[in-house]
């Protein structure tokens, strides 16, 4: 499995995906899980993902899906096609389609509803809590790999 954290350290809650990957890296040791801090250009890591040959790819990003800050959604790529739900260079629907085509992996998006993603903003408490919940859930699922 490949887990790709997407976001920007400089934009408050937008760092959520990257922070999940960082926390997993501190706790998870498995040659079966590839952890990538994709930043604002996760497409730059497609070669590394393809070489890893994952069966599953989880894209984690702060995503505005019109819910309460800190809420979490798990969606298949079809749910994000045509939507601009990310603040990053390439729409996640295009990245997901490319990865699916190149790897044959099941691609999923885990979105965390941000409270604020302005330049220089601090991370909100609801998003900090969501990051910890996501990390704990993934540790439970991946801990035995």
C-alpha cells in the first residue's frame, strides 16, 4: 500500500495529509507500506509509486467537502472527477486516474475538512484531532503488515 500525504506546511489545515504521513512514519515500520509526503505536487512522486507496485493507494488531503472542520470522508476517485476539491497543482481526479491506470491499484481519497487554509494560518484543533484519528485508524489496519 502507498499512502500519499498532500498539502502545504504554510497553509494552516492544508498540511493535514502530510502530517498524517509524518506521524505514521514515526510509528509504522513495514516494507509493505510506502509513505510519501507529496506536498503540493504529489504528481512528482508517481514514478516512486509505480516502482513500489502497490495494490492500494490512499491519497490524504485537506478537502473542502462542505462539512464541519475535522470531519473525514473516504471517497473513490469517481466521486472527485470534475471537482476542484484541492488547492494543489494537479486535480486529484487526474492524479488518481493516472495512478490507477499505471499501477492497477485501488485508489482512494481520504479527505479532512479544513477550518482554515490561508497562508500563515495555524492548524485548527478539529483538524489536529482528525489527523490523530486517521493515524490511529491506519495504524490499526496496517500495524500487522
